[in-house]
C-alpha cells in the first residue's frame, strides 16, 4: 500500500547546452515546462478515521510552488562553466539565474529539483514527507522522470539544491 501526493506546476525557462550539443541547443532558447512532484509519507501513515490525510496539501506545496514561481519561472539556466554566466552577472544582475553543475539538461534539472523540493519539505515538515518522483515535462511529448536519492547523482558540497532557501546559484 502506498499513498502519494502529486503536485504539478507550469513554468517557462531558458537555457543553453554547450557540451557536445547541436548548435541550436547552444543558442539560448526556452521551453514551457511542467514540474510534477510525487510525495510519500516517510513513515507509514494510517488513515485514522479523523484527519485521514498524509499531510496538509497547502502546507506541503506552498513553499515549493513559491520557489517555482519566483525563482525558476522565467529563469535562465546556465552551467557554472558557461562564459555567458560572468557576463550575465556583471551586466544583468537583475536576471533570474539558475546555475548548474555542468550543462542544464532536463535530466540534471529533474535531479536538482528533487533535491531542492526535499530540502524545502524537510525544513517545512521536519522530514514527514519524502520526494518519491519528479517528472519534468520539457515539451508536451518529452519528459524526464527522476526517482531515487539525488545524492547518488549530484555533486556533494553546499550546492543550492541542498538548501531549503530560495537560492539558485
Ligand atoms: Zn532546450
């Protein structure tokens, strides 16, 4: 038996891919994406005949969707090693930048967002909910599904994806 909560949010983004990508992918461009997170209770929870819920929906998704709306939406995703990053920081400090370890592919973003969502939930709900799956729809027909522990695929250290704040670089 398992009960999951699922939230979906739309956002627009821009990025470019520099490593071995086709020229059109190296040109800054954008996608309208959806991020879906599935959450499960860290401990088995019985529907108790009273509250009958895994967690309060609003509490579970409020901060997460604020992060998506205010930091991810209309953000420019750039690799930490992209020469555009220094130009953007110097000339356009007001831009929303999402700085990634290597090219900001959909695969990487799915793992980064799984880590970020878990950090926010841990801070908000004290570890009551676990991120089981993140689905990142890059186009209406292409999606990446991330399941498992992001620590297995992401760099350790103090990256923004491990922090429960609104940082993205
Ligand atoms: Zn793209």
